[in-house]
């Protein structure tokens, strides 16, 4: 086998730039964490691929790779799994590659585009593609359908086939059954799917015959997640059909599966709506498989990150189990759908635990040396480090909008009588009217050496930092230029005022003292965000001290409105507290 070693064995992958082409050692290439998104490969097509590679003495079309986030000395394969597998099988030791700087989401998108965004896909691949694209676009069906060049109806139909068991999908993949068979079977529980499948294949049932037989199937009404009171007099209820003297209590079955499924879907939609009001983003289990999410909690990312960041983060979603299986309607909380952030926070917390362990050993040594002063010093340093840990969160749009509106109001009140800030705003407006000709810029530089920004807000901040003398010089110059030229530019005063407040020495204190848990402020948060505020502010402990142990946990389980009422109706000193997401808007 002629497999030339043309790569540099000492290549430093961290030095590669986005788009760099190079030859990558096959031994250095790992799969991405989620593996190849394709579920099957055409044996004949793969055979032809191997023959083409041999004929060309190696792969000619480069694969796509990125650096391995967990090991910078290795690579991860984004796209080109078939070429890599063929090259390994035939003894090649390197392969042409294109390097990409990409996070998990970007990598996932590249892989899906290569594998699925094309015309020839098997039905089995279409089923996988439907779930992968819906998950990637976080349940935006229109965006997912456009990416696949499908109709939304086709996308929904293929997605529902993910409720088929793996055995049924394998049969579909091997052309042992038709897609119509699979669509009917998807409405049954797994055991019934697999049990019926064998009969369909052995007796060669048609789709129409399966549909007729499916009409005779039933479901135990005890498993229903909807109100079954309306089923009491239904002719499809086995209790109604049974002899009046036969004891069938608790054994009633529904013999109308389409109706059972329709009522289940309505109940799920209602439950999803209720959950969204309390927790924000709610995704169905079929839309976000286990491979695309991670359970997040204090044990995994630490209490600081979890309470201060994860609880109110848009990427921390609720999963609602769908379908008509026995677990339909089950709710799974704290599911992180940002795999990049999850991995970083998990690694950071692990590093923090290692550091704490080392500190604890040092403390132990100090104790053995009878040096209590040093022990206290070490403990103090450790606590300070924990407090300074950076909390990561994707804040909801409602919270951000509310925070910025409140900060603008606070900043406007503060700067209302600030003559220096007033001068900066006026001079910035004059500069807008004076224009930015080369002649004007030369005159500007005769007063200030720094470049005058073309952005009104940025310019006000720069001018605000000047001395009163320099500011007056620019004002005189611009007023003179204004008489010769005039222009208008739109501005965003809210952003301007917030930026100015962030530069003010008392800005942070003004923000903290100006925030209070009003009904408007609290309503902007999801329920989990309110729980985070209660924990980080100390309100939770205060509430428990007034109402008994675990009192807050009980109120936290109630609707969001009840939790807000509890916060508003409890006397608590909020004067030294403001939520982290509120203060971050000043940065």
C-alpha cells in the first residue's frame, strides 16, 4: 500500500487558523462527542468510495476537523466520516483536512449540512435528519424545514417516526416494511410495536390491513394524562361494553386510539403552555434527544454557577415527554442545551474542586503546625476565590429589557444635573452637525490627540472623560464649524446613559440601591430566575426563619404568581442587593 507520510508529526494544532488546509494524521482524529449523525451507509456507495480512494492513491476531498476541546494535541472530525473510515481500512496514515474554528453548535450544523442537506436520503436517514434539525434549531420547525428543503408537514411526519422502536426503524431501513406501516406503529407502545412488526413481516400485512387491525387496539384508561370523565359513557370504553354485573373497576380500556391520541396531544399542549409560563423554554422529548442535552445541577457545575447562572438561563430548558407511552407527560427539569457552555462550566467546577482540595490540605498542614492565624488566612482567601468565580448565563430578553429600562431611568436621574455630562452630550451633537470631513478631523486633532468616534454614544463617553478645559475648546471649535455645515444622526439614549452610569464612580451603588423587587421587575423573570434571586439575596433563609424550615421550598413549588406575592408581602431589606444580570448590564 502506497500511503505517503506527508504530515508534520510535530504540528501544533492550536496554531492553525480557520480555513487552513493541511494533512492530518489519522491517528490524531477523534469523533465529535455526538458521533456521526448518519444512522446508515449504503454498502455499495461505500464500496465505490473505497475504490475511488485507491484509484486516486488517497482521499482528494478534504475532511473537516476542529481542535479537540478536551485535548488540544488532538483533532475532532466534523465531516467526512466515510472518507476517514475508508482511509483507515485501507492503511493510509494521513488525510487532507480543512481546519475550522467551531463550537459544538457550529460543528453540528456543518456535519448535518454535509450528511443531510442533499437530495438522496433513505427514509431511515430522513427520520434521523428530522430530529437532528429540529433539535439544532430548538424546535423552530420552519427553520429546520427550510434547511432540509422540506415542507413543515413532511418534517413533522418524519419527526413522529422517531417514536418508532429501533427494531421498527431497522425494518424500515431494510425495506421489510413501508413508511405507512411505521407511521401506524408509531402510535403504539414499544412492546406492541415490536410484537406486531414480526407478524406484519411474516404474514406480509398491507398498510390498509394494518390500519384495520390497529383500529381494534386499545389503551388502558388508567394511563391517560387527560381527564377521562368524558369517557364514562363512550361506546369505545370497555366498561360501557362490559356486563353491568362484571367488576371492571380500574380495568377500563379505550378502543378508539385516534381519539385517545388526540386527547393526549391536547393535554400535552396545555401542560406545555403551563410549564412555559413558569419556566420559559419547554421542549418536547422527541424534539431534543438525550444526546443533545445535559442534566445540570449544583453537583456538576457548582452552586454559584447553578443558582446564579443556570437557573435563569435560556439554555436551561424543561423537557416534556410526548407520545402515548406510559411516561407521556413526565417533566424533566434542568436540561442544558448549550453543550459548549455546559462542558466549560463542568471543567471549571472540577478545576475549582481540585483547587479547594489543595487548599484544604494546606489548611490541614497549618493546623498540625498550630498556626491558627495562617489557617484563617487560607480560609479567607479560599472564600474570596469562590466569590470571584464568573457566572455564565444566557439571560431572557424580558429580563434584559426590564433591566436596561430601569438602569436608564436611574442614570437619567443621576445625570440630570451633571453639567459636565450635559456638556459632553451637547458637544457630541455639535460634532454630528459639524461633520467628519478631513478638514474637520484635522481641527479635532488640534484639540484632542485621540480619534473622534463617528458613533454619537461612543463619542459622548469619550468626551465625558475629557477635562472641562478640553471639552470647552471642542465646543467652541464645533460651534464655529456648525455654522458652516449641518447633519443629523439617530442615537440610542438608553445605551448612552447606561454606558455613562457604568463609568461613574457611584454608578454601581446607584444601580444596586435603585433596584427593588417590584411586581414589574419580578414579573420579567421566569420562576427559576425568581428562585435564584431569593437564594442569592438571602431572602430564602429569611423567609424560612419567619415561616419555618423548608417554607420557601413549599412556596417555590407553587405558581409563579404565588411566589411573587410571597416576596412582595414579606418584609426584607433589599437595599444592598441587585440581581447579577441587572448589574451586568452596566458592564
